[in-house]
């Protein structure tokens, strides 16, 4: 939980790519229930409208504990205004929180930077009412059950070893050139039943331009031999990297939660349940070659066919 509070959702925003839409005003909002009870869980929601999120900062909140999150949901709407098609998009970032004691909780404005501009949300005020004895007992029982479930899932995730699943960061080509487009792959190798991934913080570097590169489904999945073991592989992310200059280029490591389907134990009917395995995306250090050293592509001219006069 301490680690969750430290990350403050910056990792999840790495997954969000939102373009500014024509006619859509850029703004961010915060919302939560106006009245809750001590120990009651509720949603704290930050919504981003029509903006590309470069970074996000959640403020420190006193007398409030973040239990999980953020989860992400997105929506897009299109309408015709004055003969023009105007589209808008929004992404909601949802935390599950609990108020620990009676009183008033004020959530300060959160900050988001987009294209060099800082935006701030509205503040939110929550009134926390005291619990009845019955509510306290129910809350304690629920908390205990959820903690037991969390510990069980953590134990099951710990059973998934580096030999079962690991991540590599690798260049698509052997040589990387300055002022050129180079593809950097984050690739997952696995022998377990992977259902997906979430809460990613991608490797990052200075002195280069990094954008998301599309990848066809046919080239996303594959198989590979590593140390005599056959793994399934999936390209989790493909990044287009344009280094500004030749020399050393260092990518810092990232993080990713991989969702794995784990068989139910002591269940006659079988079935699966999901656990989350937190993994590190390795960084990578590369020697970037000058653009002048990149071989020039030779355009092949079609062979001219002879003309016969019969």
C-alpha cells in the first residue's frame, strides 16, 4: 500500500494516450460522495477531458486511506454542431478510498500536465459520519476477509517464478541510429495462463522522442526458446524512439502488473481465478550511432524488358 501511495497513479497514466479533439475543451475534474460513514469504502474519481496526459500528481490527503486503484475507464462522444462533427473524449481514473475517522476531509486540487500546460482539478469536501456498533463489526469482518483474500492471492503470485514468466526490453534491430526511427519492444515471455496486464510504467529516457508504435496482431504473438525452454511471447508495447544525438542512451526500468489465470484449488469443477503479478520491466543502455553511418537504402530500378520488332 505504501508503494501504491508513492506511485500515485503516474504509472497508469503511461497507458493513456488521448489526443485533443476538435471543439473539445481541455479540463480535469475530481468527484467523490459528499457524505460517507467511518470505514465506508467509496470511489474517488479524477476525470480528464480532451487532453493528452503527460504526467499526473495526486495531492496528499489527510484522514483518508487509498485502498486500491487506480482503475481506468474511457468514453468518447460525437455530435454534430453547426454542421461540424465535434468529438470529445474522457478518461476516468478511479481510486477506492476509506475515511478513517469522523470529521471533514478536504481533497486538494490534483495537477495534470499536458503539452507543457498545467491543469488543476476542483477541490472536493467530504463529510465523514460516525459508525454504529453494528456497522463497525461488519466493516471489521469485511476488512479481515479481504485481507485474507489479498494474502492468498499474493502467495499464489509469489509461486510464479522467473522461470515461468519474465520481461525483456529489446531493440527490434541490432543498430540504433540518431535522428531516425527505431523500434523498442517490451516483450513478455511466459509459460503460464496470462489474461492481460495493467498499471504499466514504461521505460523512459532523456534526449529522445518516444511515441507509441502500432503493432499488428499477427506480429504481436510468438514463441521463443530461452535456455532450452520454450516460451510464448507477446509484445506488450512497441515504442518508436528517435534519439536526438549519437552516444549513450539509457532507458530507466519500468513496472507492470501481469494478470494470470490460476487454477482453483480443491474445486471439483475446476475453473480459474485471477491474480496480479507485479513485475519489473528492465531498463536498457544503448550506444546510438550517428545518423551519417546509417546505410542508405538503394532503390532498385525495374529491369527494362527488350522490345522485339517482329
